[in-house]
C-alpha cells in the first residue's frame, strides 16, 4: 500500500500517524492564562531535543472543529512558561479527563480533581500527583498552518526539574517505580513496564 499524504483528509493522515508512531510519551502540560487561571492538558506529540542545553518539545494541533489554537498554546504565547508533568498509570484516568474541550476560563485541575503545587522557577503550578515535573521557559514556537489539522511545535528550555525521591537512585530514575503510560491509537494506552526486554548496544 502506498499513500500520498497530500491526497488524504487531515483526519485520515492523523490516523496513520498515531497508528504508526507509537508508543508515544505524554506531556501533561500545565499553564496559566493572562488572568492567572490554570490550564492542564495532555499532548502525545512530545519528545526531548537536547541535554545541554536541556530542551524539550511538544506539538499542540489546531482544533479539529475550526482550526483555532488550543488554550495551552494561547497561554504559552502569552506567558512564555509551562510545566510538563510526566504521567504515571496512577493518574491516567484523571489525565484523560483533561483531554476534553472545556471553556477558556475553566480550570482543569478543578475539573479532574488533581492538586496544584507551586513551581520553583516558573509561575504555572505543577501536578502534585505527578512524580516528575519539567519546568520550562519558552524558547521558540514554530507554526505549521492555521487550519484544522495544522499544528505548532513548542520548544522549551528546562530550567528546573522535580523528581520524587522514591524514584531517584545513582543519578537515574527508576522507570518501574515511575510506572509511566504511553499513548497508542484511538483510546488505547500502554504500560511500557509490563513487558520489557533488553537489547545491549555494541
């Protein structure tokens, strides 16, 4: 089967992407709007860029209904700050609640029952129930279209990291204790630690 992306409706292109680029880690992003209202939303187009400087990125797509920017992107454009909260299985259901469409002035912390705690270097709060937090200052945003199905690449510099003490040993994070989940296609998620294997690099 051969497919030319330009021949596809964006929704079908999206299905091919999320069905083949997997599992995907989840950036659970907390931000503040110009009035100080918190926003919390998950994004599974998320990865690391570099260690020195420590840079990460995630991609919020435009809304599929009208191509408008999502609240997370609007907030970061305004405040230049955000926090990436890593998602463990224990908060998966509450994370999923935050994936819905809420009014601009809604606070997803309150909607989901997750707990705000102060950050050390940025204004947006962290998710207390998350075991790892990456506090970020905006480095750059690249936009790719302004229509439904388009997206933006948000690049952030990590300026402060919080790791739960129970996870951290010898400079490393114990992945089993972190118990992260990853996104697959549709409503499916995966637990990477449930069936792992090792391939030694030579």
